[in-house]
C-alpha cells in the first residue's frame, strides 16, 4: 500500500527529479519539501536505515550527483521512495542526474537517459549557486512541470513554442529558480509564471537548438551536428568553450557559426601561433615544449565514441601538424617541428595508450630529447619526444585510425 499519494500526472520523460518531488509535495499537502523529506526519512528509517540517512532534507541536495560518498545509498533511497509512492520500478531513478563514469578531458560529467553532460553545463549545479533556471511560460500553462533540458546552459529557448525562456520574474525581476523557491508555477513574489508574456526567437536559433538536442545522428554540413551523438556534441561544445570563452558564454549561434568555417578557422589560429613562435621562444625549438607555443591543443582534443573513425577536431589538428612537419624539414638549426611533446601528448597523437608510448620508448622506436637515469619513469606531463619523430611514426602507419603499435608480450 502506498504511504504517499503520487501526482495524478505520471512523471514526464523529460522532467527533472526536483520538479517531480515538488509535485509530490503539492499532492500530499505539505507546506514545503522539507516536510515531505522528513516524513519520507521517518518511513525509510523503518525500512532501511542506511538509505534513510542518504535521503536529503534540502531540495538542492536531492539529485543523485550531489551525494559525496554514498550515491548508491541515494539510489536505494529513491527505489524505496518509488515503493512508498506506489510507482513503477525505476520511475524516479530515470529522472535523476547520475555521476558519469566518463570525463570530458578531466572535466566531471553527469549521466541521464543515455547522455553524458559536462557538469559545468548544468545550471545550479553547486550548493551556493545563484543561477536562474529559466522556464517557458507557455509550457507551464500546458503542463506544470520543469523540463530537464532547461537545466542546460546552452538551452535558452523553447523549441516547441519558438520563444525565449524566461530568466527573471517580470514582476520583481528576481532570477527564476524553482529549486530555491520550491514552486514550479510561481515566483517567490507570488507572480504566476504561466501568465508571463514571451518574446519570439528567430527560426535559425530554434533550428540549431533542435539539432543540438536531437538524440539521433544526422548528416549535416556543419561538423558540430554531422554524425554526432548528443554526448559528442556536448564534448565539442566544451572544447569550444574552454578554448575561446574566458567567461561562461553559452551562445549556441556563435558556436555553430564557428564550426561552419571548420577547419579553415582552426588552421588560421594555429598558423598565427606558429608564425609568432620564434618571437615567443626563450630557448631553442628542440628544448621548448609544444604546449608553450600551442597551449593544450593536443590534450584538449575530444575523443569519439566510435572506434572506427577519428574525431573531426583531432583529425584537423593531426593534418595541420603533418603539414607543419613536412614544411619544416630537419636542418642543423632546430625549427617548429622539433618542439617537445609529452608522453600524454604523444599517446593522443598516436591514438594509443600511455603504456604503448612507454613501450615504444623502451624499444628505442621513440627517442627522448634528453637522457634519463636508469629505471626512471618519464614524467608523462613533461616534454620528452620530438614532435617530428611522433608525427613521422604516426604517418608511417597511416594517420586514419587508432592502433596497437606493439604487443605487450
């Protein structure tokens, strides 16, 4: 028998977990989420003591990824809550944002419904965050719930109604945040958000947003959307933002416009760095690390989920470096092709593992720029191999796919 009443409208497939729990609060006539959570914790205490301790009292801490050490207990608590609400199994767990087991170039990620999302793309992801979580008044008028996509910083429009999302209350101008207010339909000042007027968004912006959020793969002239999964699109946008945005700039149209000029726009930027390299030098090229001139151009490359083909950013970078090496032949005077790459950078360029690079070094195939002490492991972050040698070795095998260069035996 259900301990609590579940909302008449079942959880929507695109609803956030916090939104659904606020609907449970309303359905069971609690004054606040805290009242509901204390009642749930009291009931869970009898059913499962460990899960009882993992269920948060604060709505800001509700989602699974907020759990610091006991996310499995949080999942168990949600499973027990499904029983208390007489819901089908996994109904709440499907709405949760989980900690992902992958990282986007050392950036933490979350997982929801088959998609990995960089944590920094999530609005209100930190406890002390003051981000608004915008809403579409027309969507709220149709069904009073918060969509998970509204939590993503790249989403600033409603594709269904082709209007801009509302970030601030028209009445008091305060940032709209249903988690802080514990109200889906009203601002803290009492204004009903579904009554707010909306401003239209141009068709091209809506088209870009539709392409971004589409979970399927499509053929497209823009590499950002061409045969990419949603996770891969987020990885590309993270690469773009880290490389070009000093502040949190989430203008999707700017990103789409940038990638429409790919790879010419990227090659032009690398050309500028290459031309100014000699002016920037402190030492000779063969004693200077690659990242000193080109930054994290190699290590920042996103990876692809498809093993059969290279990522378009990696491919453009590799093509550029092959051209750089070919246009700077070996001479007595060191040049840009003699820059030093680290073990990690060599592994990325060769499309293989760090262990494989160490084996290539031990077998004398890759030579370091300086001598090492016996039995001393090369620092994986320090420039050790000549860019020329790594690129020439890569092209000798063909630069179109990842491979195992040497057997472990």
